[in-house]
């Protein structure tokens, strides 16, 4: 429906306009029914100059007509005015027939029919508007996530000040588990921060004096003192908000399924009604045709199918925030995936233990895990976990030290011997001993660290983020089953990591090292070529999720990502993404059956009405029967068809 493209403004601070009108129409119909049942409904009413009988002979009002007439003017006038505005802009659909029916019913004194049309029009819009997401929710979620105050350090101690009062060069303290409010550099304290929401990297990043921090990152277990650099609108987090706001404003305005069908159906119905009037000379024929033509299958059946599909998705652990995506899913031709947390689990693990000297792999891992037990380095937990999986007993550690940028060192007691053990990077070792560094094994994909025992390189530990086991079959079936012509991997991670994962899951087209602005640009360029599907999970994905034809968020860990997307897969499973694609395809099939089938039956009914074989009252009954069948079919969208996934891991 043309009017559904623009959000309906709320009436004051209460219900949106369409919902208010729908409720008022129900009240008017109830009042009409009570008056008729009481036997007083036929009592004539004289409204003086406002009595329609003075302008249209034979159209005098009765007591039962009063609530209907009031409803037609209170509710019908705003609806018809909105339709006229759309018509002036060249936008019209099936709801235009409802507007013509309302006006005709007033002129011909068929007030009950007019109120029923008002209820149908406003009710269909109300059903849709209840589930449609608003673009502003995304920005509100971003604002809610950030703290409103910062802990400023001064000679007098810590003082809480508003974010707007922070200036570059201030020293603030970020307490454990707090969200960092500004960009800056650590000046005191050691710990780690979770920056995955912003960067897409799956690791907690170690922080020590001199380390850069980003606004929006989540602090670990240690308090950090930070000298502020970029504040206010210059911070990294604020820039993401700006990019997201821009992407929301650029969201493409797509015609809805009902608009497309209504653009064909409305001219046909009006032409039949006009021809019937011209051929018979009776305006009643015109109204009879319009009553039969009133497009309930479009105004009600499609919203009912939408709600049914939303319900089915919810049972599968998929929250559909924007029901309009159900109409777009089947048209997507380009799939764009984020890497971390989407095609991977978002947590690193040890993939290889490579001994270099006279030490076994288990001994090497035991020595490393014994030290890493006391470390806050992002990869420490992965090393300790790898040792636990091999049931290795950890050793006693003395003289532990972890100088910023120098790695981890300590003395480990093993077999009554004391060993000096250090864990560092290839680069740090090469800076002190380039000759022996050249003899190390070639760099592999992923992350790595070097274990040095008693001054000699003893081995390498290598890490990777775990790919989802069903990633390859899922990607492989997208083209033949869902008609996706291109599948891409876009990530802020390093090219070596992105390329490795792409090879694992079978994606040939990649973009690595891409920041949120870059992701947004890629999505906008591709969406201009064909409808796009974007799947991501981090705040850095929010602008791209909002700009894509369909945005799917994996998991509910971020309000921002959820608000920016059209659907949220709660358990972060690719199987659920496939189910959503099938739900969208199934919805479109059922909606088309209800709409096209209902319109075809209505066209046959219009033929009988045009020939004078169906008076308005009988035509209304026929149309109601068509509506019941169309809506009953639309309800199938909520029924579970059993398995919805057609690929096997």
C-alpha cells in the first residue's frame, strides 16, 4: 500500500493515526449495532442544514446512521486526504479503491459500507505498523550503550563529569567492566579490552601504558588511566553513529508487494466500475462494483501473512524487526558476510603446537600454559584451555614478569630443574636475535607466539578463530537454492585471516581490513546494482546492516546491531539464516496466492456486479466470502512446515 511507505505519525502521544481510526471505527460499528438491536435505529434525525437529505434526495439520516457518519468524517477524511496526497505525488495502490469507496458510500448514503471500508483500510495499516521498525531506534541504542559520565582524575581525586565536559588531554579512569567513553592512550594500569564490537577482531586486546584505546570498547578486570585524545564528535564511536545515521537516511525506498499488485488491480477495478455506471446509467452499479472490488486480500491478507511469518520465525529463534524484509528476502541476489562471529565463532583457540628443540609438544604446551595462567594477554586463555584439553598438569611458576610490549617471562620448575621461560612474538625476538629468528618456521596464517626456554627458541604456538563447521555447505547451497549470484566476505580483519576463512568456506570474493565506513560504501555500491543480503554481528557492522536491502544480525549481544538489522538470529546459527531465507520465500508464495487469487475472484465478482446480478448488499457478502478464503490461506504462513533447512553440515 502506498501509504505504508511513510511511517504514520502518532496522534499526540497516543496510538498512531491508523490504529486510532481503527479503534474508533470499531466503536462506531458497536454503537450502530446497539441502536439497531434496540429498535431505535430507524428513528429519523434532522440535522438541519447538515442533513444529507437536503442535498441528496432520499438520503435522510436515522439515529443508527449518526455514529457511522461521525466515523466517516472523523476517520475517513484523514485517510482520504492521505490518499489524495499520495495520488498527487504519483503514488497509488490498492488503497485508492478504498478511498473511492469511502467517498462513494457517503454520496450514496451507504454509511455502513463506508465505515467497514474505513475499518478495513486503517486496520490493515495498523497490523503492519505495529511490527515495522523505526530507523531512530538504532541511534537510540547507540546512545544508550555509551556512559553518560566519565571519571576524571585530578589532584583532588576522581570526579564524575559529563562526557561533553571532557577535553583533550584530560586523564580519566575506566573502571573494570566499564565502557570506555573516549579515544585515548593508556598512561597507567595494565589489562585488556574487548574491542570486537568496533573492530571485528575476535580477541581481547592487551592494554598497557602507551596502548591506544577506542571509545566504546569494554574494559576488562583492571582499572586503566587514559589520557584523552579524540572527544565528543571526533571519537571513533561518534563517527560510527554518524555513519549509521547517514546510512539510515540513504535506506532505499522500496515498493511493497501490495503496491505492485495494487498498481495493476486498481485501474482495472475503476475501469469496470465506470463502464458499469456508463452502461447502466445507475451509480449504484458503480458502488456495487467497488464494494466487490475493495481489496481485502491486499489490505488484510498480506499483513496477516506477514504476522504469520513473523510468528513462525520467532518459534525458530529468529526475531524479525522489520516485516518488510519478508518481501525482499526472495529478491536478494548478492550475499555479504562479515567474518568474526558470523562465519566463525569469535573465539581463538590453539591450532598447532610446533616444538623446535629437544622438547615434546606436551612439554612445550605445559611450560607455556603454566606461565599464561597468570597473564591477562588475549591469547592466554586459549593456551590454558589447550593444556586442559590434553589433561596436562601445570607447573609452579616464580619470578613472573610481563613488561608492556616485551612479552611474558618467568621461572618454571620442572623435574627438579628450574627453567627460564619467555613467551614473546616473532618480531620481538627478531629485534634482539635476527640470525636465529630467520631460522624459525615460516609464518603461517592466524596468530602465533614464540616460546623460549633457557634462552633457546623451543617452539611455536599458533592460533585461529574457529570456523563454523556448516559454513562451507551453507555457502555452497546459496546460489542453486536461493538464487544468490554473488557471495562475498567483508571483514575488518587481516587479509591472511580473511583469505584463509574464505578458502575454508568456499568464498572467492573477499575484502579485508575494511572499517565501518568502508563496509557501508561497499554495501551501498552493491545495493545500487542488485538487492543485497548482509549478515554481521558487531557494532562495526551496524551501518552496513542498515543500508543493505536485508540486514541479518547474528546473536543479540549488541542492541545497536539488533536495532540496525531487519532480523536477529538469536543463537547465531547459520542454520537459522537458511530457515529465514526459506520463511521469506514461503511467505511470498502464500501472500501471492492470497492476493492474486483473491483479486481474480474479485474480478469475476465485479463482472456479475457490473451486469446487475449482484446488488451492493449481495456483493458485500460475496466479497466477504472471498476475504475469508484469502485470509484463511494467509494464515498458513504461521504454520510450521517441518524442516526448513535444506543443506547438511
